[in-house]
C-alpha cells in the first residue's frame, strides 16, 4: 500500500531545485562537528543510524498523560512517527482533536493553544555546521512552539539538512525546502506555501528543554 503522504521524490524532478547542492549528507567528521556545535547551544543531540531507532527514541520522550502536538513534518511521516502520534496511546494528541473541529475560528484558536503543548515534535528545514537550527512555515503554527511555547521541544532531521554555514542554511530553506513544500501544499490544500515565519534556534536558555534528533538518512524536504 502506498503511503498517504508526499515525499520529495514526488516533486523534485519537476522543480528547479538543486539536490546536489542542498541535500547531501555530511561526512563523519562534519557530523561530529555539528553535534558538538549544537550541544554548545544547550541543545541535547541524539544521532541514530536509521528511522526505526529514532522512532523508538521519540516515543520514549512522551510522558504518560502528556498533551502532545507536532508540526507537519515529512521526516516524521517517513519514519512512521506521525502514525504513532495519531494512535495516541497513553497521551493526548492535539492533532486528533483538530480533525474533529469544523469551525475555522475555533480550529485556529486550538492550533495557537497547541504551541504550548507539553511535548512538541517538529522537523527542521536546515542546520548550519555552526549549530543554528532553522525552521519555517507559512502560518507559524509549528515554529511558534520553538522559541518558548512548548514545555519540551523535540526537533527531528535527516543529516541531509546540514549546510556549511548559516547563510547556506537560509538558502536551503528558501531555494530547496520551500519549492518542495509549495508543491506539496498545492496537492494537499489546493494553495501554495510561503516562508511566512522563519525561526533560527541559536541558543536554548532553559536546560533540558530542547533536543535535536539526527537520523543519518536522506529524509524530508
């Protein structure tokens, strides 16, 4: 059975994007440098060889009875973690409640409230070797949780998201991730996307709040 989500393979051949420039995985030395630089920003880093191991780690991050939310993430879909959230076994997944709300204004308010969930999972669009983590979305309902709102923030990315510096990371957001997300949004929502809100996570002042889960695979946009 085909998955009920889109990956970059569905769009990349039809778009003017450069996978060789923006979607290469780093060598081991570079990866070690990235991990060190992110950790110096008071962000815990966990590296896994594959999505299955990362999936199990993420599931263990959810306390019993917690309120949980996520931003749309192709990476989380590809490793099966979005389905895990929807199953909501032992915790309250806000995404399920949102599907039951018909009123647009009520849904908007609930999405705003969800940025303060006990645990918020999200993908990232780019990571600089110097340690900054970048995320963007049109409305801001996902990246709104990053700076302060969520009690615990868990970010997930394939190592293909790593770029040489902050400027290259921003270019990846605008020139690679956005065209792919725009194409996906056209298929799913009938309208395109924009970089409405761009967050650069540069230092975490709250101990043990934020972690980055890196998967040494080619994942996401």
